[in-house]
């Protein structure tokens, strides 16, 4: 009798455990790929900086694989450099800064599928103190060389800061430089000002004897966002996979937000994997500046109009700076991305 009761209890526990396990799988993903189903190949564009961390993390932790995505990450020096290959179909999704995202939508209908990260405080305008001596940020901007990346969030912040200080963009001597060269040129004095971001600007920001952070996106009043993206062709041919890509990417974002200590450990591994000269101090520094968004936050911003407003204000900065002729139809861009983001959310129900 006792043995029978024990066996029945054990069977009940096993049944309950199986039910709970099944419930967890369903509740967690709701998108389990049928056993043996062929994974959808997807080349993801990224950059070898901390903004590329979530995509790397989602691949490392098999979030993409679990969602039926055979992901390969391709690194580019900047978003603008990736657009031509994206238009040619060499990659199908990833993340990108808002300026090249806007250009991508205007040229080949590159779809923003929610904000990956907000970095209003992360991208900064730094000036040499010797250039500022007896001068002002406005005067430096109108008379000295400035290093930045064209058609990027860096140049977005530069133009917004110029407006903030009342500088005339037509008088600015902008030198198109990749971020590492901008930092090197600031140190050597080849440029008097330049745009930077964390963690590579850790030493510059902390060298208060020689450099001043005079402005950032928050100070200039410009919303700096980096959206996740998919190409229209991929979204049309593989709508389910597009949603699964988005869900997995935001799962990585959410891990970074919810477990900072684990995120630091993964970030140090990412540094080593992609060749970034990093440290624990730099990892903690950059995570303090970068606001990775959750799926719910991204969806709320898409629905409320905040994403469209941020993209529009970015485009307006470039129009004012003479880089764009007009603001593209960004309402249609958000309209194209919203159903994909909503489908990603439904996968979690």
C-alpha cells in the first residue's frame, strides 16, 4: 500500500514537472520551431562596438537558433558603409544608427523594427581645452577642424550641438573620420573637436586636463536612437522569421538590462571575440551610457509615435545641416515595422 502511494505520488510529480516544463516553453517563446524544420539563414549587419553587443549575445546564447534563425553576423565600420550591400541583398537585418536607417528607408525601404538602443548621453562632442582657451564652443565649431562620421548618429549629435551653440553649419570644417581616427586626431591636435562614444572615449572623458565634453545628444535636445532593422525583401519572403529575429534580439537586450553583472562578463567576452580593447572598467562605463530597450518599450514607442518623432527629428537635424534635401516619409517606415514588432510580441504569449 505504502509503495503504491509512493509510486502514484512520483508519477504525479513527473506529470506536473512535464506540464510545467511545457508551460514554460509555451509561455517563454510560443514560437518553438518544429523538430527538423530547416532554419532560415540570415546575415545580420552590425558594428564591432558595444551597440553590436546584443546581436552577438543573442547568437552566443542560441536565441536566434532557438527561434529557427541561422544567424551570421557581418561587421561593418559604420552603418553608412553597410547600406550598399544591404540594398544588394547581402544582409537581411541587424541594427543600424538612425541616420543610415533613414537613408536606407528612403533608398531601398529598409524597415525599422523598433529601437534597439537610446544613446542620447552616449554620443558626445569633445573639444580640446587648448582650442577652447580664450574661445567658445561656437567659435571652435566655426573656425577649427572637427572629426566625425558622415551620415551617422555621430554627425547627428554634431549638427544638433552646432544648433545648440548657435554655430553656422556652413562654416564648419568637418573632416570625415572613423571614430578611432577621430579620437587619435583629438589627441594629436589634428582636429580641435570631434564626436565620440563609449567605451573608446573612456580615456578622453577622464582626461579633464586636456579635453572637455561640451555637448551630447541630451544637452542638444536630439533623440539619438539605433533601431533594429530588416530588409523589405526578407520581411516579405519570411515574415515569421522576421518576427522571430526581433523577438530573439530583444531577449538579449532584456538580459543585459536585468542582470548587469552577467552582462559585464559577457561584454568582456564580446570585446575579446570582436577585437575591442576593453576592460571591466570600460564595460561598466559603457553600460552606464547605453540604454538598451526591451521589446515592450520598443513596441510602446512605435505605437505612441515616439519612434517616428525621434527619426523625424534626426532627419530634420540633417536637413538643417545641409546633409539631406528633405525629410523622408518616416510615418510609412514605422507603419511597415510595427506589424513585425507586434508579431514578435505575440510569440511570447
